[in-house]
C-alpha cells in the first residue's frame, strides 16, 4: 500500500492542521436531529478534502467499503447522474435507516446543467442523505447564475493553509521515522512541504523514493563518530598519563 493511503486518517480527530474545519463539521453533525446535509469543501490539492469527506462517512457508519457510500468525479457528475441519484433516493425511502453518502470530487468540473439538477435535489434531500462536494477552486463564481442558489444549499468549509507547513512537516517526519525512511532534520520536511505547495500526497511520494533518508544523516553520524573517537583518544591519553 502506498504511504499516503496507509496513513490516510480514518477519524476526524486525526486530520492534521484543519482544527477549525473539523470543529465546524463536528458542530454540524453533532446537532440534535441532524440527519441530512450537503457540504462544499474547498482547499488546495492534498490538504485533506477527500479524507475529511470519508471521515464524515465513517462517523455515520457508512465507510468507503460500504454499500451506501459512493464517490464520483465532478466531470462524471452529469445531469443524468444527478437525476439517477434523485431516483435512487426515492426508491430507497423504504430503507431510511441506512445512511447514503455521496462524495463528488473535483466538483468544479460539474456543468451548469448538472448544478441546476442538484438545486432541486438538494432542496429536498431525503433523510440520511449526505452529499460532500470537494474542490480545489474558489466557489464564488464557478457556476454563473446558479452559483448563489447552489451555495445557499450547501455548507461551505474552507480548508486553511495557515500553519500547515509546520503541522504537515511534523506529521510526515513521524511517519518517515516509523517507516525507517527518515534521516533529515525537521526543517527539511518543512521545505519538502513548501516545495510541494502543501500537497501531502506529493510529500509522501518523495518520502517513498527515499528523499528524506540518509545523506545528511551519514555526515552527521560521521561527525558524531569522529567526535567520539577524539574523546576516546583523549581519555586514554589522560588515563595513561595518570597511570605513569
Ligand atoms: N490534513 C491532513 N491530515 C492528515 N493527512 C492528510 C491531510 N491532508 C492530506 N493528507 C494525506 O494526503 C493524502 C491525500 O489527501 P486527500 O484528502 O485525498 O487530498 P485532497 O485534498 O486532494 O482530496 C491522504 O491520504 C493523507 O495521507
Ligand atoms: Mg480529493
């Protein structure tokens, strides 16, 4: 398994650097009587959007491996697909105790027509239906005339970039250590996050390729070893002098 998948947080509490977004989501889903909703999660690539969406699904007992869970790409989320979901919702009314979580990734790729189809569906979401749209783009002007009505039907969660470099660097170093792929100081992990524009997935790729391993460590080790040898030599010289 690739590292980014192995270490994908399973619980909202394990999501790194997005405390405010997580707290907001917890407030929403923890509200008494809450049983249906639509979220719009905005953030840069590899900062945790799909991860958070999957954590929400898990909280509801509807993990990615379960029947009620579905992930679609925005591009494939056409008018027909939205209508199919709406039909499905009507047919599934009989099984209302099961949660249905639909995640639409790269939601900015949806056409205006698809967004229009969502308007009706989101307006009267059936019980236990959750839709999570994720996107790397700002919502403000994406869907023209439909923008306002669409955004009024979803809860917008903006992931932050503030403090991510430090939080991600520490997280990555911890994992690299556990995987025996570490060797560089924390500052270089911060640099890794910076170079990859905060994209944790790309950082994992670099770590898997051994980029955070060795080199510096051997120099550091060599220096430490040389220091130790010098100290040992000094000690034995002193011991000899003392014994004379
Ligand atoms: N905030 C985060 N906390 C912990 N891991 C994260 C976070 N963001 C990204 N990751 C790691 O990067 C991988 C990709 O994250 P993902 O949520 O799919 O990104 P995207 O925002 O592009 O949807 C995850 O599998 C996880 O290992
Ligand atoms: Mg994603």
